[in-house]
C-alpha cells in the first residue's frame, strides 16, 4: 500500500506515518521539512502548501491513499485535493468534533448540524476551518473522502500537553487538586488507535463522516489520574473535590484543569458524542493505563512537550502551582 501523509511530523501525522511504516507500507510525507524527523525508509517531499506553486513536489506521484491533518485555511485542503485528484485513490481527512454547530446535544451522532463553512475560506475559527476542510475534501473526492471527526486525542507525542500536564503535576508529588467526581466519564482516543483505524478504513475505501473517539466512560477521571499515579510512581495525594467550588473559583474546565469537563457544563458534549458508527466500522481502543504509561515513558525520553509543528503556539494548559495551592487551601473538599 502506498501512503502519502500531508504533514507527517506532528502529533497525529507522526502517528499515521509510524503506523504505515509498522505495516510495511511505502510511506511518503509532504511538508516544509522544518520540523521533526521521519522514520528510516520514509520518502520526504518538501513544499509549502500555502505558497504559490507550493504543491509542485507532488506532481507525477501516485499513491493509494492520502492522509491530511491540516487545520489551517480550508483552501489549502481544496488545493491539495485538486492536485492529487488524479494520483490518489482515497482521501482521509483528520477533522474534529468541533465542527458541530452549537448547541450540541449530548450523544449526538454524525448527522448533527455542522457549522457553516466554505472550502474556499482563507480564515475562520477552528470549527469553521475544520468544517471547511471537510467540504474541500468531499468537493474533490466525494464518496472517496473519509472524514475522521476526532475527539480529545491523547498518547505519546501529544503537542498540546493535556495529559503531560497531569503526569508532570502528579510526578511533582504532594497534594493534587483532583476535579471530581471520580467516576466522571471521559471520552478520548489514543492517537495510535486513531491512526490504525484511519489507515484501515482508507485502505478499504470507506468514505463519509465518523466520530472517531472512544466511548464516553471508556475511562473516568479517577481511573485516568490513578493510572498517572501508577505510571509515575509518585507519592502524590489526590484531593478529590466537588466541581461546584472549583467552578465558583473561576477555574476553566479543559484548560486550567485539562481533560476535565463536568456534567452540566456547556461543553460537556465534547465528552459525550455518539460513536456507534465508528465502533461498527472496527474502532478498537486500548486501555487507559497503556495510554498513560506510554505517554509518561515518552515524556521522560523527550523531556518536554514538543512545539506544534508548523502551527502557532498555544497558551499553556494547566494551573500554575501557586493558583493550585490557593485552591487546595480554599475550596478543596471531598467529591
């Protein structure tokens, strides 16, 4: 199987490249060549898809499938898809659950309304960019376009730092503000499971939109943080605390306390999307303990969360130690 990855040096793209290599496929990456390395045996084409004639290196190539992780201007997806229309059999676009138009009902499936977006757009917010990218892929490839609407993505290589923040915080020891309740369902996908599912489906010619994320409750906040304790071997003490005083103190779920979105929050739907279609199409998710342990092992090897390849820097996630100490002293109580 001949695989082309547009990007290939970032979190998801890197996992797709590694999975293709593991399968013994012929793998080519197309990017600017400014960030990261590629595994041995992977062919690298250089180009800037946002520049005039930036796709020239793709001319004359032929691949069975392409995977595109782009989250910038949809026009870049449109241009790449058009350039590859005669040389690629199937187009896999890594999209996001963020494409759904708010308000989003809990448990919504792929037929939920999507935000207004254009395949020709050159700007927009994240939901519009991803929705426009979807439109661009479908505009060119039709039923040969697979739209993988991923949710929270965790695992080795994570370049946002949500799970790494928890791992480092717990490794530091002491009392840790643990946002309750312990049994709060968490919905996420390990990046390696996303890559495997994506390549399986593209290889068999599957098209259409899929919510590619594990079932809500595949793990819980308690199981996730317990796994972090086990992986780090730290002597930290989790101070489980009800969500109400945490929210009243101005803490932002998802950003200040990564991964956590309490029941009743306006964005709770990000942790409760319908995933029956993806599971029926072969999605398999590994245990949370494996994701956490492998992420800790990777983090110890690299030393720090890597910059997001080719993308603007994001504001750091997680509470700073002084703010957490204030909260522990002022609002923490059993959840």
